[in-house]
C-alpha cells in the first residue's frame, strides 16, 4: 500500500550535546561518544493527506547511549496542544517516520534507532526563531527551555556567524550554526550549555527533501 502523501515547510530548532559544528553533520562520531538532543519544528505550511497542519509545532527530546546509528535511543515526542485529533495523528505519523519512504527524512532515519518511545505529550509551545539575527528561544513549559545565539569569538566576544550547506541533506540544505543552551525536566534529562545548535528552513515530504 502506498504511503499517504504529505508535505511540511517551516522553521526548525535543534540543540545537541556536541561541540559547535556537530560531527554528525559530517558523518563523523559525536564529540563525547553519545548523543542527547532536542528538536522542534514550526510548520508554516503543511498537509498530511487532506489534513492541514499550518501553524502547528511538534518536537522531541532524544538520548542515545552511543552514536545515533548504533541505536538504543529514547524519544519523548511532544505535539502542539492546539492540534485536533486528526492533526495529532498526522504529526505523530510524520514524527515517528511512518508514511515516509525509507531513509527519506530525519524522522524516518531516527525511527530505526529508537528502542524506547515514551508517550506523546500534548503541550503549548513558545517558538521564536530569527534566521536574520541568528537567535532562537524555544520553550515547552514544564518540559524544556532552550535558547541559541551566534557563536562568540573566544578572544573578543564578537559574534561569529556561520552557515553550512549540505546539498544532499535530508534535514536541511542550509543551516546557521549557533551556540545553544537547553534544560529539561522529566524522563529525558538534558542540561546543555554552549553546545551545538542550528536553525534552518525545511521542506520535507513523504519522499524526502523538496528542492
């Protein structure tokens, strides 16, 4: 049976425990041998079959005991509390890698590395991402608080703006790399400070990244 056709376009925020630049972005091993991360997507325009998803947010907290590709991961999914039943089901399907071609999106790839999937939380999101200023503030009250700013020169303290292009990327084609901070509450514990983060636009679909 064919997958349900879906598309999402919008803005993404990610903060992980790796050093600035994140070796995973270049097919290298994580800085400290394991991975802990938060990722949130704001859908500007989207649909799953006939279900519209415009304006909604969804995300997750992740932890893996080693490199992501070795598996054993735990995920705490979070979906915008404003979503109705159909929209919740649609976002859960996308975020868990269902209704997606194998290897086509970051969600489908991550799904193959997850051992423990926690029950989805339905919460309000505060999402502020500025590609122009290179700054972000993303928060789900009672779950996590995240922020990012440009990397700073260690001598002068001046902002160091850095953007990376991945022409064949399945998460993004261009992202700005930031210095991120995240603290979480609950089962998936994150306590990140001045670690890798990125903000980017995305255009995902059932079949992969839309050029």
